[in-house]
């Protein structure tokens, strides 16, 4: 599994930001290898969001994010927020 985590600081309209992220998620969920997406808003600072996306593998994620359709959607997000994206490796996991 491949996990991608992105921290956003929203500088534009938060409602519009959430809507655009929702549109991107709808597009990405139809791409091969997509598993899940979560969007969190900080309880301490309403301008800060974190999203997590899980994919079957890094290749699937790279193919999806390399498409012109994805790039055009991301441009809309970048007009509303500063992003700090990065891939992450799972080190430990605990559950009930």
C-alpha cells in the first residue's frame, strides 16, 4: 500500500477549498489503484487541513496524478491554499 499525506494552509475561501478537494476526490476515486481518501480540518486552526490518500502502490498514484485532468483540478486548489505534500511509509499500526 502507498500512503500520501498533504498538509494545506488555506488562504482562500474554506468552503470553496473543501468543494474543490471533493471534486478531486471524486475524480481520483475512479482511478485504478485508489483505495481511500480522508480530509481533516485542524480543531486548533480552522485554516489548516490534512488529507490522506491510500493507493495500491506508488505507480498507481503517480499515473493518476500525472494526468492533465488531475493537474487542472490541482491548480484550482493551489489558488486557495499552500500545500506540503509528501509520500509516507507505514512504520507501525495498532488496532483493536
